[in-house]
């Protein structure tokens, strides 16, 4: 918090308005088109110039641009505070563990196939 009790948007280390603008450019979208998608009568230009965006509006923008800005924030939060518990990070860890287990099972399967082939050769 600053001296006057206002939040410092630079604490996040990310300018959400710039990220929204980047996504709009990637989709060749104008401010007017974003306004239309959000059923607003203008004003998005001023909102996306700010480094922070209210949660409900970021939710709507995420849907309108088909991009999860919350995942972007979650990844940044996890990088800045790795000790923090995160359901998303737990999911990623679970996926990584399952991929490792899957790789091990593939190796075992291949080994067993080779053993079966050898047994068939010996049988003949």
C-alpha cells in the first residue's frame, strides 16, 4: 500500500492492461470490437490502459478474448511466492507425476513385449 492507502499495481509485476492489449493485437481486435463483445458502450480503452483490472471485468475480458488471464496471474504468483499453496500448482504437479509414471509403464510394457517375443522364439 502507498502512503495514502492506495494499492500499488506494480507490486504484481505485471500490467494487465498491456496483456489484454497484446491479446487483442494477436486477434486483430479493436477497442470497439472488445466493447461490442462485452456489451459495453465504450470505455474499455481507459480500462485497459490501467495496470490492474477488477476481477469481474477481467473475467468478462477473459471470456471475450478466449484467454485465461487468471492463469497468467496464478503463474506469476507461484513464481514470486513458491511456498504458497495453489490448487493449480498441485494439479500441475499431479500431471507431471502421472506423465513420469506413464513413461515408466511404457518402458515396462516394451520390456514385457520383448520377453514375450523371446519366449515365443524359445517355444519354437
